């Protein structure tokens, strides 16, 4: 098994892990060596090239879906757990048909999923990125409550 390692000068080295481990390392250092190789590998995946294009498209779609205040609020409510469209309508103050329209947009963006039982539609937040964006916004809001005019309250 060869490990490809690129150093700061863009010099690529190919190291045989078996040979290196059997000739130079004691068993105590094997774990440390593997951790170092893993760190080097992870740092070389995409150092300055940005995210892969499919992930950028998916992230942009999710951000676009959450850019509408009603959709953001619906996703935020679903962060706490599954809710029906009727529950979401009562919590947001929107008409049920307006909530259904916003839910459809969130489903199309794969931010949430919905299940229908009879006449009841239950929604669930399904995308981790959307959940993380909402949690980040909540943390930022809590920080703004903690400070006023640059001074801690």
C-alpha cells in the first residue's frame, strides 16, 4: 500500500506503509505515524481549490431555500422535531396553504421531507447543512443579545 504525500513545495512522495512500518517504527509509534499521515492526507484533499462542484451546487440550493423568512422559520421549527403542516401554520401565523407552498419549496431543495397519512402531512428536517445553518444563526442571535453597543450586558 502506497501513501501519496505532497509537501509544502509540491513535491509528491510515495511511501510504502508496510515497508516503513516494518523497518523504522516500533509499535508504539505506529498510531502516531498513522495520525500524521491522516492529517497530511486530509490537508491535501482540497487545500485551496474550494469545495467540489456538486457540494457547492447543493449548498447553494439549500441556502436559496432558506433565504425566504417563512421557509427559514419553518425549518427552524422543524429543528426541534417533526410537525404537521397545521402545527407549522399555527406556529408561524401563516395560512395552511401558504405553509404548504413553502414546505413544497423546502422539499424540492431536499431540506425537509414530508409524509402523508390520510389528510395529515408531517414534515421533518432532513439535511444536516440546513440544521447547522439554523443553529449558527441561533448562536449569532444569542451573541447579539449578550452585547449592546460593543459592551457586554
